[in-house]
C-alpha cells in the first residue's frame, strides 16, 4: 500500500458484514460449489520498485481495506487451525495466501501502509503482541472470535468451507493501470459520489420501464397508494421480505440484484403489471405488521402488537409468510393467531434460558420455507422450531432456568421488561395495568448492592458457614427476584421490611403478591421463580417435545465461551466472572470449560482482582510454562502483590461487543457498577480513564482561557473523547485521545447529514486556507456520519508532552469554532 493510502480503518460494522457474507457463502458452498459473492473492484498500478528479478509488485490504488481485512481473516483462521492441532492446513494458508515463503526475506503477500506494518507483521508473524487494540489487532481478534464460534465439533468441514469461501468464492473486478494510465482518475471514477438511488428506486424504475403504455395508469392507481402506505425504507424492506419468501439466503443488501434476476423471467407487460399488483398486496401485509392497530381480528392484532413491541425485524420474514398465507386463503385467523403466539413464545423462552440471539436470524429465515409448505401455518412453525438446535426451550428447561439463569442479564433490556409486563398482564387479564408501562422499570427485590442490614438478613436465611456473597450472586438476578416498579429510586437498596410497605401500595399485581411474604430470601425467591416458570409455561406454549432431540448443550456453551475468550486483546486480561456473565453461565462452570478444552487466550482469564488462578491448567498436553510469563510477554504488567495492572482490564461490556453478542450494554454496565464501582458511562474506573479525564480537565482550563470562539467547555468525562459545541446542532467539535496508538485527533463531526458534508467539501480549499491547516475529509457513509479531521502523534501519559498537546487541542478547537460557523450558515 503506498504512503498516501489511509491507515487501516475498518470497524466492527464492516467486519460484521464481511463475516456474515463469508459465513453465508460458506453455507451455500455445501450445495453449490460454484457459488460466489461480489465484493467490488480492486485497482492496481505497477509499483515503481518492481524489478525484472523477484516478485512482481503492484501498488493498491483502491481496495486496500478489503485486501488487508481478508488477509487478517486468513491469519486468524491459520492461528485457529494451529490451536486445534491442524498444523498442515495452517501452514498451507501461510504459504498460499499470506507469506512468500520461498522468496528472500519471506515478504508478506499484502503489505499495508507504513503506519500499520508493525501491528500487521505481529499478526502474520504470530508474535505475542498480535491482536492489540489498534484497528489491525481488533480485526484479527474479531475473526479469531467468530472462527472459534463457528467451529462446530460435530462438523468436520465447517472451517474448510470458510477457507473456500474466502479464497475461491469472493469475486472481485481487478483493474490494472498500465504505466501510462492515470490510476487516480480510475479511482475517482469508481468512487464517484452523489445522491445514490435506493434499491427500491432502482426496482421501481426497472418495473415501470417494462410496463409500456400501462405505466402511467399502474403508477397512479397502484404504486402511489403503496408509497403512501410505506416510506422509502419500508418499501425497500418490502422487496427484501418478498425475496426471502422464496430465497431465505437473500441478503438485504442484494435485494435489487435478487429481484431483478427473478423479474427477468417475466416477458410481457401483463406479467409485469400483475407483479406490481402482487407487490402492492404484500405492501398491505407489511403495513399491518408495522401498524397492527388496523388488524380486525383481536387476537391477531394483540400478537402483532407484541411482535412489533419486541423491536426486532428478524421476525418479519416469517410473520410476512404467515399473513400472506391468510391473504391467499390458506390459513384461518385462528391458525394465524396460534402461529404468532408460537413465535412470541419462541422469543420469550429463549431469553428465559439465556439463549436470546444464538443463530436467531438464520433460524427464522429458514422458517419461511417451512411455513410456506406446511398444511397449517401454526403446526408447521411449531414443528420446525422443535427440531434441531433451535433453542426452543422445553418446559423442563424453563423450570430449571427460572431458578438458576441470571434473567436480568439476558437479551435486551426492553425485551426483558416486556416479558415481565406480559406476565403482569396475565395476573389481571381483564384490566389494564394501572401504571403506565413507560414509567415502570425492572426492580430487584433482594437489592443488587447489599447494605449491612440486607447482608445480615440474607445470612440469617442461609445454612451456617454459607458464602453470603456467592448466594447473593446466585439469586439476585434470577427471575424470581425481579419485578416491575415505578418506585425504583425509592426502593433502591432498602431492607425488605421497608420495601414491603411500598410494594403493598403498588398498582402492579405481582408486587402485591411479593408484599404478602414476611421475609425475602432463597426460599421465597426460588418459590416465586418456580411459580413464574409455571405461568410462562401456561402463557407461552413450548415445542413439540416428541420432536426435540437431546442436543449438545455443553458443546454450545463451549463454542460461545471460546468465541468470547478469543476476543480478548493481547496485553489485556479479564476475569472468570466477566466471561461467565457474557456467556450466561456460572463462573465455576466456566473455569472448568476453560481448563478442559483448548481455546485461544485462555491464560488471559484471571481471578477477580487480576491474580492468576492457582487452579489454572493448560489444555495442551505437556505444557507447563507459567501463564504469568506468557501474559508478561504479551505486555501485561503485574504488581508486587501478583495482580495484573487494572488499567489493562477488559470487562464484560467490551467482551460482549468484541465477540459480537447481543448483550444489553445498560444491564452489563449496571452489573459493573454494582460489582466493581464505575465512573461515567458505566465502565470500570481505571488509572487510564482517570488520566484521560485529568488531561481533558487541563484542556478545558486552557480552552476557557485561550479559545474565545468555543461557546462552552463542559466538565470532562472519563471517555477517550471530549465534545464541545460549534454553535450548530448538525455537528460538533470532538477531541479524541487514542492512547494505545499515541494519537490525538481533532475533528468536526457531522451527524447524518451528507448534504452538509458535501457542501463544505465543495469549498474545501477556502476552508483549509481559513483554518490554516489541511484536514482529512472522510464521508463515512457506513456510520451515517462524516468528519473533517486533523491528527498528530502524542502521548498524554508523558508529563513532558502534556502542555504541548493541550495547546494543540485548544488551538484546533478554536480554529474550527472560528472558521466553520460562517460556512455552516450558508448551507
């Protein structure tokens, strides 16, 4: 990659999309070995240092992010194969795709721009420092985590298919500029910006282009009413939902291509008109899903309203098929209501057992075909969800989970609240809950934080010698200890005797039942959990247990734990409790899994406080080296007390994000606050976070004194960023400190307004002349944002550098605040 190229900058969103594409392509290759997925263009130019002897070299003009990412994916696959003992395949990946093993110096096949080469070389060279917190390291850890999760012990071909998808299934258009060509002009042509048409716009044009004389009439009578029912985003959603009714593997990003391929089979204007009419009828179905108030059947309306409240479009394809069956006359209202109840039950029971999101997207997309072909939609859906590893919890699993799984940490906060709200409604089926659900929050009856009085009461309810903290942790987040309340702040950490008085006055029926108890401890919590389990079983029917196989739940937990642990960066450490929280299992069970089965980074999981567990054992036969030595080689520092540096700790919330799991950040942050003490944003207060806040405090003091154009400097947070206003709600100034790369960034951040960015960009030369420095103009369409950025190296932890860095931030912020308002006012 030439010097002028940007540093590697792909983030989680782009990595997620690539991984989804690769995983889906790998699955398709099982039945269609010629399948491929187009990932865009690659522009190359002859390298000026390419000689007549040795490897032919090319400069990458466009495509560097994709090339770098794919090599990191292959390096992660190679290292996983080494980890599980498949050395020959790992060496094959090295020789074929990563390193020119037979050339002098063994150069890499892809060499990123200079700023990324150290981190990239660490990954390709399998250095202890591989997988740090820079973008290269984050991408490598991302793929280590996803590959560990995808490695099914029961499928010997899964990783081979992943490899085949990357090296044979991803298609590129390669443009090679000859010495006389202007490679930069080619790049500009391929990346020409402007107002892009949506996929629904393209499909509308394609359809009406082929309608001939009937176009105007069909447009006025059919298409315009459809557009009034559905906005542009939902119209695009409609075309995708239609596509997955017949091709469950269709991705939303490929809607236009998939629909066009299907529409090419229609040869007459009459067929096209019939197609538009069919799509319009489906639009009525989608409008009903999005706005259930117009549904005439009360039970169908009730279930649709709940699915809409659940807040996930994952359910829409199968709901569309269920309602389309009714519209076609092949399903009755009662069958539709029953099918929607089964779908709701499936969601609820998965959260109860702690499997909220495992394989959910694929499962529900695959369900569409089964519902379409079934004689009865409700029976077909239930039978499909009952077979295989779909995590449709049986009654026994619900009963077991209600008293053991930490329900409070499962799924999204809004979804857990909905389950409790629906349980509450079942206590009074003919009444409306007297409190507005929007004002209710989830309340722990046994408090999350134990006061001395609460601790003493809990201890008195336990057997002599019992571990009070362990029992508290076991009970406090289970279903039996949770309710809804509008008095969360008043109840807080109060003793149960005080809580009873407020609960007895509550308008929530569940609380009146709790208030009847004289005490609140293990017996009462377990008993209530058992009662709620029976109510869940009654309200939400489970699978057909004659079809449910024994499954392999331990294997599933192992896979998830391996994915989480693989995401821990080099030079960082976490605890058994944090991993257990993300994996929805117990800390003791987790420790047994980690020490029994081989997995990447297991030595980075320590005891609470940062000590290496005395019981840690390597899973590799014959390995006896000290895990502390390994950690120190990777950059973790230990104090005289044998504990790892708290500044290098990575907690549950970051682990969940790194591993791609849908764990609600707010609830994880609440757990962090209760367990460890927090600062702003719910993250653990570490020396590094305190140092950042102290640095920004100095920036604020200097800004108040020397930046007259900045309207206000707020109190600094503990984050790595510090935002100040520029006097326009469409954008703000953001000052950022990236400590692991020793970089400072000052930027104008524009929120979801590409028109504003383009208007400013059109006056780029004038703006930079007024600023007195050049900036990087980054449109960032993948983030629905854009920015004007200037960077410099700097280490805020070096006291000698701090004054200069403070001055630089203040100078840049004041320049942005002085220059930009005049340009913003013109847009």
